[in-house]
C-alpha cells in the first residue's frame, strides 16, 4: 500500500509540475513575441514608431493582462499602461539580474478592501539610445491555477491513499480467508482425514492453481498410502504361508531322525521357499520405485526394435523348449525415449506371461510398427485368455486368477508392467483377441509431440486404462478360439519436466 501511495504522489506531482511548466512556457513565448515585434518597430521607425505602437496597444487593444512601458535612461515612464517603473526592494528601479532579461513584480489597484494585487512577469530590453522597454503579462491566473492544482493534488493524494488502504484491507482479508481455508484443510489432513481436499473456486487465480496442485499432491499421497497398506496386507497374507511352510519343514526335519538326505531335502526346500520370498520382495521394491517418481530414473533415447530383438533372442530357446512358434516383425529401428532397465523388465514380463500361458504348438508373435506419432509394441499369442471382468483386477498386486494358480508366480508381474507404464506417463490397455489370433499386446511412444492428444490428456499424460478391443480375423491364420487378451502399453511422448520428450525418427 505504501508503494502504491508513493507512486500516486509521484504521478500527480508530475502532472502538476508539467502543467505549470507548460503555462510558464506559453506566457514566456507570448512576451518574447511581443517584445521582438516592438524592437523591430524601433529598428524601422525609431523612438516615435515604437511609442505609437505601445500607445495603440495600451489604449485601443486593451488586451487583458498585457503590460507595456517605455522609459528613458532614468527609468522615468514615457508611454505605456504601467506607471511608474516597478521599484526594487532598495527603492530603486527594478532591473533584471545579470545574464537575464526577466523580472517579477506585483502591482496594486484600488484602496482598502477593493485593493487588488496583480502578479506580473515581464521582460526588460535596453534600447540603443539608453531607453528601456518593459513588456509583461499578468500571471495571476497562473497563480490561481497553481493553487487549484495544489488543492486538487492534496485531495487526490488523500483519496488515493484512502482507497489504497481500503482496497489493501479487503484484498488482505480475502487472501487471509483463502489461506485460512488451506490451513484448515491441511490441519484436518494432518489429523488423519486424507479424504479432505482444498476447495477450488474456479476463478483460475493463483490460489486456485495452488489448491489444484495441493489436491493433486494429496491424491498422489493417498494413492501411495493406500498402495502401501495394500502391499502390507498382501505381504502379510501371501508371505505368511511360505514362511510358515519353511518353518514347519525345518522343525519337522529337526524332530526326525538325523538323516543327511533328509537334511539336504529340507535345505533345498528352504532355499526354494527363500527364493520365492526374495523374488516377491524384489518385485515389490521394483514396483514401489517405479511408482515413486520419474526423477529416480534416467530417460534416454533407445532403439525399441533393437531391445525387442534382444528379448526375442533371449526367449527363443524357452519357446522352442515348450514347442511354441515365436514369430516377429520388426522395423530397422524404432527410437523412443525411456528408461531401458524398467522398460526391458516390463516387456520381459509380457513375453514371459505369453510363453508361460500359451499351450503347446501355440503361437507367440511380436510386432513393432510406427506411425507419425507413435511406436506400437504388439505382442500376440494363442493363450487361454482373461475374462473381461478380471482385466482391471489382474493389474493389482498379488492377484492371480484360478487358471493360473497351478503355474509358479507371485502375482506381481502385471503390476510391475502397469507401474512402468505409469513411470513413462503411459497407458496400459487390455483387449481381446477373439475370435482369432489378432489379439495383441502393444506399446507405443510418441516420436513427435501430438498437440491434440497432449492438450486432451494434460501434462500428466494418458491414464492407465483397460478396455476390450476386438480385432479382425487374419486370412492366413487359423481360428484358435478364446485367446489371451492383448496388452496395449502406450508410452506417451510428452515433455514432462524436461526429462521425457520425443526422439525424431
């Protein structure tokens, strides 16, 4: 408020002095023009000529505020409308200071209460024969205008400061109310109610943006806490049985006969159970790191075609062992921007699931295609499939369907895939390859910004979603009945925090 008041005073002061200066310049210009004209008359017609002009202007024109006086060398008036020559403070004639031609003086008219004093500004010119010419103007109007401007300036400053104080008071009260609302909500959250959110008014101001960011942060914290509780419950439930079995076998071995073979079998069983527990913990840690923040992972350009080729080469012996046909269709290159370790782990989980659940003599096909905006990672197989009602649920931790209960696993593989998709601001879609082998798992990453998609999805990228996606039947491939549903891994090519971006093809 003090700064605003100071600026108001400076502005009004500038207007005041600029106006007064303009009036002074106009007055000086008029006086200089008239004195120049009179000097020219003297040059042309001599003393009589200038005297005639002064008489004519003083008696006939009667211009208001105009002062003319011609005096001899002793400053005794000869002709004009000012008598006598103005006196100085020392009772002598008033003359201009050195290096100047201007004087100021006052003239009084009337007596008593009717006496009027006029302020005069004049120019004094010494003529060649010793005579003195005085040309001036009444600046009383200027002085009255100055007083009016001073009064207006004073009241303007007072009113401006008053309005600034009232406006600042109202704004501060409004801001304090918004801050109190945020503080009250924060206190409720601190007290344990994680469902509370800061109210957003919809005005789009700074407090609305702050409230939106706080609400998004609280949503993320709530999701993490819920996930942590779910992980804790799942660990307590799913790891309790392996630990109990491990303890029981060790106890039974110790209670039995001292047999080296029995001890060896017990230790081998304990190692197996320990490996299972360790793999479960490792998977949980990987999921937690992927869900924590993209700042924990370095995003670099990588060739998805080269990575896919390496994975195919790695899993080809496994597919041959299970009598599966592993096919591929890869372009020469498919550059994307991602974290190689986490992306490779997610794609490995997809390939591992496809090979694990595809029956003998089945087909697993990996396709990699690209268009102007996306790179598509498509994985097709002829596995048994997942019911549509379970496609969201299988992305949760420790979820295993009944048909997969006989197959070794932790129930964390697809959770890790979903976490990696989220790490890359991506989507994970589940579809259906029925009625033929057209189902697919696919991943896509933008190679150049898609303004429409980016504007629609916002800075956080596309959400993780699951949907049914029917596909047409291939003419060259047989109908295989119910198939394993396709996965769509969409790695968005949005610039997120200058760490994620696009890689030109």
